[in-house]
């Protein structure tokens, strides 16, 4: 499960931010996860609890915002919202799509003390 290593990376970000911004506790973490990122939000929730135990984020709330996949159709020159890679264009049915968004995961915001 690669979500465990991703969540360890999030914890590293929290610890680095705590050092540079002088806070001692994280109360809430907002993550943004794109539909095309290959990251399972439910697995991230499970890994968050396991990874943050006995850290500055122990007991913190994890809020995940799921963003849709975005693409540009090279056939009809229209932007398209897609649920999965290799979906057809909802406008013309072409499979010639270039992903333009929704393929990332990022720490969007923190609430700290």
C-alpha cells in the first residue's frame, strides 16, 4: 500500500513546517487528492491515524477534498472532466485526451497551535 509512504511524506511536511514556523501541535490537516492521482482517500485516512500516533499530529483531524480529473481533448479542443485515465471525451468520444489536472495530491492547509 503506497498510501503509507505518502502519509509518511505528509508527516515529514508537518514536522518541517513545525520547525520553520514554530508550532507544536497540528489540529487539522486538509489534503487535496485528485481523482487521477492513484491515491485512495480511505486508505489515506487509515494511514493518517497509524502514522500520526505519538507525533505532533496525534489526534488531529484529516479533511480530504477530492478533486475531479481534468483533461483537454485534442480532437474537439474542449476541456473535459473525467473520472479515470483513459476515459473518452464526454463531448466527442475521442480518447486523445491530455490530462491537465486532478492527478496530484497536496497538503492544502493546516490548523496548528
